[in-house]
């Protein structure tokens, strides 16, 4: 059974940092793009960041550029999201996702392109 398990969320003050992790099990995703999305209360899920299977290409939503960094460790089957200078508007449940298609050239940035999802981890930023 394929599982994506996020961790690292929590409560932090504005300006603080958190590092989210997403550990995959049940299959390897070393050949697959992976992404992070988030959903705030009353809002639709939105794209945050994505990374190619090799880690060579990374994409970010405009609102997190220069603050968030996505990375991956294929040996550990894990993807990370380093979040710096957090703002109250970053408060949301953060989900990681994996693309079932291997070695895609175009890294997906829409949720419907991802096939596997984690349960999410809550990030709360206080002002």
C-alpha cells in the first residue's frame, strides 16, 4: 500500500521557520515528480511547490518564492519543504503529492495531475 506521510507542521510565530517532510512508503518515487499543496479553511487547495524526479527542476507559487524551498532525497524516498519568513496567510493544511508517471519532462503544478496524496500536516502562523 502506497503511503505519503507528512510531518513537521506546527504553530510558529510570524517570521519563523518550519521544515515539512513527506516520507513515502509502499513504492519508490525516485523517478516521479512530487509536489506540495495547501488548503486554508474556506479556501480551495492551491499549489505551493513542485520538484522534478531528479531534483533538477523546481517550481513555486508566486506567493512563496524566495521564502520556501522544495528539495528531495531519493535515497530516503522523501521530499521536503523548507518554509522561512512565515506569514499568517501561510496558515493551512499542507499536503504532499506524487505523480504516478515516471520521468515526466513537464513537472505538474495542478493537483489533478497527482495520483498519490498524504493526509496533510497543519501549519499555523500566529501574528
